C-alpha cells in the first residue's frame, strides 16, 4: 500500500507541478478537468509544428550529477517550495537541507542522491518555465538517464510528482540494499576504436572464476557515446580490467563514486520492490515522446512504462542509442533546442560527442541560481 502521505501529496499543487503540467496532468479517471482540458487542447493545436527548430527536447540527468548546493535560489519559482515540502513528508527527512548544506557523504549515498536529483531536476524545469515558457510549450520529447527517467515521465504527464518520488525512494533503497550484498562497482571506460568491451568483460569474468567467485558479473552498464562506456560488476572484475586496461585498448579506466553495479545482473534483487510499487502508482501514457533507457525507443502505453522501468535496473542504459533515436534526421533538416534540466552537464557532454550539430542548440538549465 502507498503511504497516505503520498496519496495526499499527489493532489493539488504538487501533483500538477503548477504551470508546466496544466497541459500534461489528468485526473484519476483519465480525463482532464475543464480548465486543464482547455489548456491541453490549446497545446495540441500548437503541437503539429513542422519546423524542428521551433521545438524543444528536455534531458534529465541521473545519479552522479548531484552536488552540495543544488537547489539554491530555486525556491522563488512557483511550486518548488511545495515540491520540497512534499518530499520531506514522503522521504521522512529534509531533502532541501541535504541538497543545500550536505554533508556531501550523505548526499552521495544512493538512497539520498536519487530523490535529490529527481526533485531538483523538476525544480529546474520550473525555472525554465519562468525564464523561457516557450521551451516548455514547444517540448515534443524528453529522456532521462537512469533515475532521470522518472523525472522525464513526471514532466510528460505519465506519472504524478508524489507517487513518482515515492517510487524513486523505493528504487533507491532497493538498489542500495542490492549493492550492500556483494563488493561491486562501476568503471568508466574510454576505449580506442579497436577496443572490444564484451570480450574484456568475458575475460574479467573468467578471471573472477579463477579466484573462486561463482557466477561473476561484469558487463557494459552504460552506452554513453562512441568509445565511451561504463562497465559494472564484481569489484575483482573491475580491478582486473583496470590492471589490464592496455591489453584491452582502454585509454582510460576510472572507477565511479557509486556504491554498486547498477544496471547489471547484481541489481536483480531490487527489481521486485520496484515492480511492487509501480503496480500501486497511477501511470498514464506520456503526452509527449519519452524514450526508454532499455532500448532507446519511446514509451507506448502504461504497461510499457511499468515493464521498462523495472527492466532498466538490470539492463544497460542505452543513452547513445537514445540520442540517435531522438536526433536522427535527414541531412539539412534543422535540430530542436535541447535543454538539460538539473544538476551537472554530463548529458550535454554526451550529446556533443554523439551529435555535434544537435549540440549547437543545447542549453543547460542549472539546478542552482545565485540568491542576489
């Protein structure tokens, strides 16, 4: 059962995320109230725009983008204060204080940073809506990296804020628990053109078997950009890859500051808690195209959203493929404006490496602003 605080917070201001979701949010019976229906109809009239340069795409960051101080200055924007107030009730701790003041070691923990990135990214959307409302009105597509996918789905009207945040809470706790079961991690790798990542992972698994690890895990967890990968698995497998990086034509192999092997088979135990909570929350078909990390394809319906979000935990994030799906077009055709909403600029960096022409229309909407 969803906690009553989640059900309560899912109505009213926080549920609608104010201005951005008048066009996106439906009531519990699937039909928008009259005033929201009019706003939704008005947006749909504007939606069939032919010129891509008049449209926008929103990208939502994932775990690893967090930093102490994010959220500073954003409380002055509509609904942001309500979002953090609801988060405090749903999470059981003061998320705003943790974002603004730390301590950093607490913010970096999986159980805290995933909700923090989710909320501050949506707060950045409110900032964008105030500073450039056309970017929201003309948005035709969204994608999020790992936990960022939940924020993208909230923005699209597929999930409401409070229930999605509770699902993120359950997801983060389950992933942390799975991480604690075995020494594991993630390794950021940049390879030469001749690098063979799957072969390297196979050799790492064979090494693990030779030192007594049964059923070792080592696999590509993130496809970021050409020759940019993140590999996840048992810690001994990652150590083996680092020590033999030249042999596998890796130019760089750097451990990530995460607690476990996310998006690999070692997250299997986290799938059932997430599946259970997603059965309880209301999910709707997105009002705009939202692309799944699992295969880079857009979500089709409610059951597709639930299935893919669970599968995402144990599947690689195909971010490079997602970007190709969003930005692929005939030569000479213009690109949409792209806004990365939330902490960090990692998604902009991957876009630049995947599609330089699309990157020329990129803007970062930071999750912090000066107070003056």
